[in-house]
C-alpha cells in the first residue's frame, strides 16, 4: 500500500552508468511506496543520466549543471576554472532547493554531486551518499564529512560508524524471464552454456582481441558478444554479436557466465544473478578501482581475475568450460533487490 505522505527529494549522480543506475534503483523503489513523490535530479550535461532519465523516470525534473571533473594531475591549472564552476553551480543549486524544500538528498558520485552536496549542506538539508566502488571516489570523499550516512558496496570501504554496508543497487527485471529468452539473440541450443562478453559502455578492443583467440579454439559454448567490431567475429557460428543491448541485465538473469571489465554495476549484477565469470579490470580506471573491485568479488570463489597482458588462453577456456549451465526449463523469478531495500531502511527521513 502506498504512503500518501508528500515526499520531496533531491537526487544526483552520474556521468557513468555505475553512478546512475544505483540512483535510478532507489528512485524506483521510492516511487512504489509514495503517491506524492516529487524529485529534482541534478544531471551532468550530455551524459547518461540526462539522456535516459526522461524515459527511465519521467516524473523527475531534470536540471543540468556545468561542473566538470578535475584534470589529472590535480595541480593542473585548468582546475582553477573547475573550482569556480563548482562555486557557481553550488549557488544555482542552493537557490533551487531553497524554493523546493526537499526532505533529503541522495547522491551516488560523479563530479556533478559536489555542488549539490555543498548546497544541501549550506541549507542544512540532510543528504546521503552511495559509493559503488571498493574505494571512495573523489566526490564522495569530499562530501562524506558532511553526509548523514555513507552507504557502501563493500565491507572494507567502511571508515567509521557513519559508513553502512548495504551493497550496490542494480537494475532488476520486473517480470519472469525464461531461458528461452536467449533465442531472441540467435541462440538455438539452450543446453549449451551461454557466456556474455562485454567491455563496458565504450567496448574494449583488448577484450575483442583476447576473445578472438578463445573463439578460434573453443567451439562448444554459445557467446553473446557486445562489440563495435561485429564483422571481426562473423566466421564463428557460436558467437552472436551486437553493438549494444539495451537491457543487458535481463540477459544476465538467464545466462551462465560473463567475461567483462570490472565496473561496479557489472560486479553488483554478477553477484545479484549469481553468475560465474572472468573479470579483466580496466587499467585506466581511477585509482585502479576496477582491480580492487574485482579482487573483492574474487574472494567469493566464482570469479577469476586476470591481467589482459598475461592471458593463458587454455586456462581461460578451461575456466569457462567448468561453469555450470542452467537447465532449459530455468525461469528467472523477480526478487527483492536487498541493496536498495537496505538503503531505504537506513534513510532516517523516510517514515
């Protein structure tokens, strides 16, 4: 039953799906329980949250900010202008929230959240952070001193009593998905393992090259491979290529394993859908957080973590061939996203 109490909230977080999707998950959860939910979402100009929110969550009012991320190294002179942009955006946000009067703010990282958090602090409005990675990003590190609580995805990220381990919210299907869903992607033999291969939103030439060597040797499994180099794999009848798949999480729900980078959202989905897989952390990730994320998940025993420059193809194939396939009658049944529920239960302003 929905709560008839009015709830006004401010959200921000984005630039990447890793920051955006946890925020979206919490928004959708709130929307299930509040009839009178009003949302202002401060977005990064031209990035994923600004593009997808009008479809994913139409009732949110979007306000785009000009703040840009810091240049590396941090002493780069361009960062002087970036600091002035933060101050300008902070004043803009402060005026908006003063009129809107939100009950609380929820921020999931990305440089766009800094002016939002500072504005909430100046207006004495409580705000909460969520950190997807095993180490705090710069924005969350800055804002954590003023946040009411900091929700984290890994136990080792907890620094003090303000930090609460909740897990990382993920997108989940709201309907049953049978194993036969794989036929929509060209797969006919549902008895074979189905391995998803992807390299993040921009793809990965390194993963493409690695998998080409695997496909030359391994002919047993089915592979759904997301790549911008589709032509490269046409010779392999067990490899089904796509440039982009909108609801990849639905495929994860009925597949058997993954080969991927180690972004926070991907890892959370691997855990949620109880998949095995091989993670190839991107070495260019900030503060090497992909490797740290992957090693944390490896402890659970179903994941292998490899260096893209030191791959033993036969060992790689051997790992994949030991993944247990789902049976043809398997049906994914919708289940509660515990991480989202944990976050909601720890927001003091929600009655």
